[in-house]
C-alpha cells in the first residue's frame, strides 16, 4: 500500500464510494418496486424486469448479496481513506478521516442514492439487475452460506421463514388500491369495482323485495280477475301461488304471458297457467350476493324466493337487483329510481317504512347503519324500542325524522328534512 501514490488511492476511494452508492440504491430500489407492476413488465419480456423478478424471488439472498458488496466496499474505503488522511495530516488524519468519510458516505453513498431509488425504483433496480445477477452467480457459495446462517438464527428466535411472496391481497387492501388509482381508472369504474368487492359482505336479504311487497298471481282467484291482473302487470316475472305466497306453485315469465294472451277465453284457463309456469328456485337466507350471482349464472335463472331456516318465504330476489348493486340504478329519474322515496316541494323527503337501508343510502347518499335491521321501519323500531305514534320526531343516525303514518304495528311513512340535517351537522 506504501508504493501506491496518494492520487491513485484517492481515485480508488472515489470508485469505492460510487460502488457503495450503487449497492445502497440497488437495495432501496429493489425493495421499493411495485410487485404488480414488476410482474406486468416481466410479462412484457423486459429483460431488466425479468432479472429483477428472479433476484426478488429470494429476497434473503438478494439482501445478503447487496450487504456483502456494500460492507466490503465501505470497509475498504475506510481503510484507504485512513491511509490518505494520515499521509496528508499525520496523526490528526484519524479524526479528520472519521468525520470526513462519515459525511461523504452519508451524503454520496447512502442518503442521496437511496432517496433517488425510492423516488424512481424501476429506473434504478432494472439496470442494477444486470450487475447484481452476474455478481450473484459469482458469489453464490458465500451468499448461500450467509443466508443459511441468518435463517438458522431467525428460526432459533422463533421467526418462521416463509419463502412465499407476500403479494396476495385481501378485499380491503384491493379497495385501497382501487381508491388510489386516481385518474388511471374512471370514477364510475372505481365505484363498480368497489361494489364488486363489497358483494361478499352483502346478503340477499339486503336487496330482496320484502314478502309483503311481492306481487303475484293467486290461482284461487276467479279466472277473469287473473286475466285482468296479467294484462295490467308491470312485472316480467310473477310468482303463482294458492291463497298465500308460502304455497307457491312456480313463476310465470313474460314469454309464457305473451303466449297465454294469444289464447281465446275458452283456452285461457287456470290449468293453462299452471302448465306454463317454471319451477320455483329457493335461496337460503344469508347467502352473499357474490355467491348468489354465480348461482344464478350456473342455473341460468334470473329470479328466486328467499327462505329462512324454517322454509318460510322472506322475500324475492332477482339478478337485476344484484347487478344494480354493482352498476347502480338502471334509470336516472329520481322518482323512478325508488318508488319508496319521494321528494316534496318543501325540500323534505317522504320515505316508505319498508324501504331498505341500502336503497336509501344509495339513492340519497346517506350513511344509515347497515349492520342491523334491513329496512327503515326495522331501524326505527330498534331505535325507539316501541311502536311509535304518528307525529313522533327523532334524530336517527343524525337525520331528523318525523313519523307520518303507523299501520299494523309498522311505520308506514317517514318525513326527513335534509336541509335541517346539514344545518345540524355544520353546527356540530
């Protein structure tokens, strides 16, 4: 070392600091990469991405390789810097070397390259992989030995060594990714994706038509009344039952209705109706919407009756109801979007007590709790813990309401003042 000139040692020191910066930036760049973007780049046959993906398949070995190189050049740089400082400043060179080299390494070999790599990981990691891969093969025995020692120590400390990548995401993490996509995904598409992710948390009871609102054909009625009902029906599919909905016989869909209407009066009989119906499909209560959507698809069906554990019918669910949970209402007219929600000229809103909480939240952009009762009537009864009287006022989940009508122990209609809610929210 004494035969090497100070100028040569200085050049070697500069090269070593550059190498240290390379290893530092490589480590940060590799670990800061978006793994999904990396997979996409690798599928596009970008060589730097392919090499980087191979290196990251064993992060313990990659970190070992980078640290071996980084520590080697840093220690060698410290030794050379000491020699240079002692030659120039004598004994004082030890102190000058310690302070000066620490500053130089921090600025030029640590903070600056790592910050750059964190901001532009792909621009650093992909080119670095061309150097790290040959170096990995060259130092393979040393890297394997170091990895084995560190993994053994971790096992002794009770840490499980899982070589599987941590790329799998749950639904909540996927929601964060979708929300942070920003301009990359249109706002409407974001809402649709989030709605799809929410399907597993919503059950058929949340979107079904309640039992008391099901419109069907009572086959026990006189035939002329049945014919009149069929002619004026607004539904394309109707359940056919005897006396009450629990005695359902099947569904009569639009195609069969058209055929029946072509019959003359003699052939348009109850037997013809019963021969035209399709079997009933029953849906167990508590079925998540994502599961039910797949069930409808597999069975080539569009409608079913929701039943409880005792076989009693709770309501009616259709594939259209599920699709509306994803894409929203199929109409832009507020009055048509929900027959249970009506705007008044004074700015108030009258809501039917049978309206579902999800329907209200979706139509009015509210945030009523959905983890309890499914309808507004149920939510009010749970809150009051009694059958209220007409004229009763309350503030439910922050929304000022007045009960307008109570019938058969049910809240039939409620008036809400959105403007008053805004004022109360601002005052709070």
